[in-house]
């Protein structure tokens, strides 16, 4: 049996041995006495894999919805044993150790495991006192010089607990992916019944709008008690990035959503949100927050097959130039304004130049391609997306073109609908060459059930010829990435306001090696009960789905 790896470490406490100087036998006995109910109510997770390991995570919370945010845990550290296995039955132990769940980090545990074989499945679990956690599955990336055995990758975003059940997470888990990207809005900050859907919300948030560390810890815990979300975390390693609702709707750097309303405590709120986010995500030590800052943008390599450039388009962005909604905004073209900040932009473009991957995949939050919702001369676009930062988009797009990136693919969340688009250097001239591809996932639940639709009837696709697909149903995208082809199935559920819906593929798009742009290979016919709205109503529906807030 292998011992605790020398390079494996825990960032939220000490890595092994007795707790706070208490002898091990006494600490174990005390833990058993104080933990009188299951502390693993929030499940387990893994994340940020590399070729010889990954992070494994859990958080102790016998009373997860406790108002003080401490999950019913005593205010002292606890020993947590962990094991990594070669088999799902947990018979072949490959790595094991003891970590500490410390109260100052919400009794979360982050263990970075290494020394494993590349391109393989592993399983893991934890024990605290007499209680054993559920089993989770993780996977290592291929060796840096290998293309590996192919990659099944799912990506998702926008899970508003009140708007629907998390059935899409359950269906995603059943796809048995190798990797899951979550592109933001993992949880929502609103007080109960503040952000509602027609017909009323189907579930309710606990507690007030999240502003304190206790509030954010409680809200994350409420989301993580959902069994469908737990199943998705246990199914595969995740790469996570936030968008806005993990802190405050449409925040930008140190500016809250509504700067006209004084919020002298906004930076304290930001610090609390970032700390709670780290505590509840399977992130490595590089992402330990430092005050109001958290290093979230990073690069994950899947052998020679893919490089994932995970972006943070919130923490460093300039404030929206003309407010947050759809506007005709001259400030959007100001070259001094940035959605990534100068340092992250430089990091990304330098990464393009160094990359030798078959596929360079940019995992990020908000719509990348231009989306003009006006057929006339005015250009009315979403100022919260890359359309509000045109020069920033142009520099990054030109960056991958100049670097000769073989297959640039942008993955996006945020807008609560499925989209697919070609990427251009000049969106105003549809005859110019395509230089990349964008795939956009719908929400897990935000917006409620939605409706089936004929993408060809959506006026956005006529106004913007580079847009190739739209669907307003909840779901996720499952991709199969191979050397010569990336295949994306847009998976949808007919309803989320009732649990247990089946999932089906609404459309399939492929991206061929060295052929930028998306090509549709399948479209499920519109259902007989579906209705097509007039163009003006479809435009308004799309805008409302993205922007309607309290």
C-alpha cells in the first residue's frame, strides 16, 4: 500500500498526522464522538486533472443549511481520511492519506493527488469518524506527448435552484463523460422569490440575498445537497470557472451591478463570495483566494489532443460601457476597454503561440460572436458579452490567427439557450473567412422549461449569418473530441419544472480538423405542439431570457 505522496498536499489545513497537536488515537475518538450524523451531505468532487493526478474534494456539513454557514460542524479542525482506488469497488488502494478539514475554510478538504498513471479512470472517497463518503470517479489526462484514447467532454452552465430541478445534471452524469466544464452561474445570489419564472418558482432559496461569508456558504451548501448535482460531480473531474451570479449579477471587477446604488461593503462581499467559491470547488492551491483576489484563469492540457484555456471574464473586466443590456453603444469599440484585463489577455495569446495541441479550447462565460438584434443600420448588442468589448475580442481572435492555432473553439454559457456559430475577424462582412467556432450551452435550469423551436425561424440567424443554431430548452452539450473531428450533441430536456425528464439530442454539429466553423449534421424536427413566435416576439423573448432580472 502506497503512503501519502510527498508532493500531495492539502491547502486548507495540515496534510497528515494528528490534528492541532492532539495524538492521533485521541483525535479519532473525539471525531467519532462529535460527529453523530453523516457529515458528507454535500457529496464529493474531483477537478483540474493532469497526466498523473487530480484534485479530490469534500466538505463536512452534517447540517448543511445551518444559518451560520458552518454546516453544523464544531469550530475546530477534523481529521479526514482519503483513499484513491484502481477499481470502482474500492478494493485496490493506490493512494491514501489524512487531511484536515479546518473551520476557517468551512471544513472543506482539497487534496492534490499525484503519481498515478495517465489516461485512466480512478475512484476515491473519504472517511471522517465512523462515516464514509460516497464514491467518486476521476480520470487522469493523457501523457503530454500522447493523444490518448479520445475525450468525451460535457459542458454546462446556469443552474438556478428555484427555476427547476437539476435533472440535466443527472442526465449529464449518465453520459459517463471523461471531463466536465462548468462555465459559470453555478449558484445564484437572490433571496427567495426575487428572480421568478412565469407560473412561479418550483423550489426556494434558503436565507437572504448572499452578501456575507455565512450566506454564500449556506447557498453553496443548499445547491450541493441536490442529488442530481452530486451525481454529476461524482461522475467525472470538473474544470470550473465562475460568471456573475457566484457574486452579484453583472458585476465587473470592483463594480457591483448597480453602481448608482451605494454599496460600501461590495469588496467585503466579493472577498466572502470568492472564499466560499474556493471552499466549495475542486480547485488546486493556485486558486486559494487572497483577500478580494482569486486566481481562476488557468490552462489544462489533455495530452496532445486538447489545451483548455479557462478564462475569467469578470474579475478584470472594464465596467460595461452603456449599462448591462442590449444597447447601440459607441463605447463598446473603445480599444482601452477590456473584458479580460491586460495580463490575462497576454497570457492567453502567449498560450496560443506555445500550443501544439490539436484543439485549443477556450472555456469562458459570455457570448463571444457578434449578435446584433436589429435588422436596420443600428447595431444593438449585449453590452455584458464580448459585444461590449469589441477591441478585446478582435485582439484575441487576431491572436489565435497570428499564432496559427490549428483548431480554435470557444465554449460559452450565460445566455440560457443553445447556440452555435462561426467566428470572424469582421462580422459585418459575412463573406470574410471563418477563423474559429463557438458552441454555447443552454442553462441547466435557469429560465424554467423553455420551448422547442425551429432555429431557422429565429431572426437573429438572419441578421447574423454566422449564427447557425438556436434552441430555447434546458440542457447541456456533450462533445466527442478526436484528432480529426469534434462532434457536439446539443442535449435538451422537455421540462425541468417537473423532475425526471428524459434527455434527447436536438441538434448535432461537427468541427473538422483544420476547417474552422460549425457544420450541422442532425436536427430533430420541431415538435407538433411547438409554436413559432413572430420575429419581433422572438427577439424580445431572447433578450428577456438573458437579461430579465429583479
